[in-house]
C-alpha cells in the first residue's frame, strides 16, 4: 500500500516536469535555457541612454589585391595590366650605347641592331639624303638618285621597319631605327664625318674600306661614297699598265662589294686575281691543298662565298686564256710577223756584223725558244697567269741572244699587242660587257656563311 502511494507521487511529479518543458522557448535538453534568455547581455548592460538612439558607421573593408576573392564578386583580384610595348620599344630597352659615338650635345639617337648612336641631326641631314628622307614626316618610301659615274639614276629605298620609334626618348632625343647598315658600317661613316683625316693620311685596310663604302652607299652619303669608290678603284685598277705580279687579297669580297655599290670597273681585276689562283680562291689553305675535316669545320666560318655565275665565268675565262697562251708559246714568232730590218740588201755601213749575229740568232731561235720558254718556268706560269708570263717574254734578254735592236723591238711590240688583246678579251669571256641582271642568281658555298643583311 505504501509502495503504491509512492509510485503515484513520482508519476505526478514527472508529469509536472513534462508540462513545464513543453512550454514555448524552453529547451528540454537544457534546464537553464529559460534563465539564460531572461539575462541581459553585457552590451545591453553598459549601453547608456544617450547612446541608444545614435547609429555608428563602420569603415568599409579594403579590397584585397593579393589575388584573393573580392567581397563583391568572389573572383580573384588582379593587378592593373602593364602597358604594352612594341618590338621597337623593347629593342631600345635591350640596347647599349656606343662607346665611341655618343655625343653629349647630340640631337638624335640612331638605333642599329642593339647599339645606340647619339649624333647631330643637322650633320646627318646635310650630307645624307637617306637621313633627310628618314627625318621627314612622313618619310618618303623611295627617291631617285643619280650615279656619279654614268649619270644613271638609282633608287633610294627606306624600309618600312626604319623610322621614328614612337614614344621613345633617350637623353631627351628622339630615337630612329635604321636597318640598312650594320654597326661597323655606320661607325666607319661617323669616323669619316668626325675625323676624315684618318682616312686621308693613309688608305684604310680593305675591311674598313668595305664597311665605309657599304655604309656610305646605303645611306647616300655622296661625298664619302665618292672617296671610298676612288680608293677601291685604286686598289683594283682596271688598266693593264697597273697589273703587277703582286697577289691581292679579298678578291671574292670585292666582287660582292662591286655589285652592292655599283662599281663594275673593279670586277675585272678581281676576276683576274681569282684566275691566277689554281682553286679560284676557294680553298682556305695557303698552299692550296684540301683541308682535313676538322680544319674545314673551323675555317668554314670565315671562308668567303663565290656566286655560281662567277664560278662558271672563271672556268670559261681560264680555258680561253690557256688556249691563247698555248698558241703564243708553241713556237717563236715567224720572221713574217717580226721581220728583221737588217735583212734588206741595203744594209747600212757598219751594220754587217750585227746582221750576221741576228741571222745566226734566227737560225737558233727554235732551240732558244724551246730551252728558254717551253722548258723554263715561263710556260708553267703562263698556264695560270698568262699576262704575267707574256710580260716576262717581253723582258727576256733578247739582245744577249744575238738579235738586232730592230728585231728585239719588234718582238716586244708583238707580245705587248698580244697581251693587250688577252686583257680586252677578258671582258667578253667573263661576261663583263653583258648587262644581264644577276640579282636572282645562286651562289656556290665555299664552306662559309654568306656575307649579311644587314643585320647585326
């Protein structure tokens, strides 16, 4: 009985608890939640009445710029794009100043390859029609210029890549890009402009002269072009009277230079220099022997090139010269060609002994010719250098062989005429008289790179 009452009290007490927890806002899992809701917060406790109606503004958050998401879009933020540079602008940034041609009071900067030249705009304009056109706004694409030798007009072309580099200033000077010359060529021209006495005192070596002529011709410096052309003509004379036994170097380079700078008169002497060489100057060795594979690889970078047309002309001309030489040296000149003035019956008094010696020399002429010419060094020399061999024939001691003064003079005049005929025949055999355009013809590679555009 007592146990029954006790159980009834427990059930009533449990029902009361359930009714209490079932009321709104009470969490049955936390008995203290009701008391926690009724307690004020710390901010509510410290807030004064004067602050209850004031609205405080908080500063806006900064936008992140480190690549993280932005508050508004949630996409990664990026830095502002850098200004786009053209190829010309980048070329200026990668270039260096010329050590010898950077004038403090210069007014214009010329960019060639990766070298900057600071010079005087007025001097360039005064002496070069190329720079006159380049500095004009807008520059003319081309102009006609007159060749000082033959009066013919040739065209000055300004490539589209040349001209003012927009937005570039170096030391307060505008920058112009030039691609028609190399750094060495432009340096040689500026040396002539700044100190022409350097070239006037002594003729420049070939490599310097070639750079000077190419640069002056491409940039239309007429006065410098005339000077350099005259120096090259003197170095490679077209007159037979100036032909010597001296060996001249750079014949292949001279042929290329003559075509580039319109100097056909120097080609003949350069051609003959190659004709004298057994291999036409194609072998790098001094003894004209073929190099080994290792030597060829190292020398191929420096060897010049010979155009295919030039090689064919040299082969043809050599054959013609050798045939002419064989016709000349196969026998001494006949008496009908070089008659003796003492052979007449009316021999002046006192010339009897001279006539007798001359007759005896004519009888022995075949033997003398065979011994002194065919078996001598003159024959072999004539196969490679017939003009020099014929000069040796002229200078032989015919007086000592017994010939009279008249016969000696007649023989020398005969061989001189034959020598001049050979020299004149070279124009025909080498095709120098032809006006054919050879710009599209190929070249024979001699183991080295072709000489460049100019371009560094």
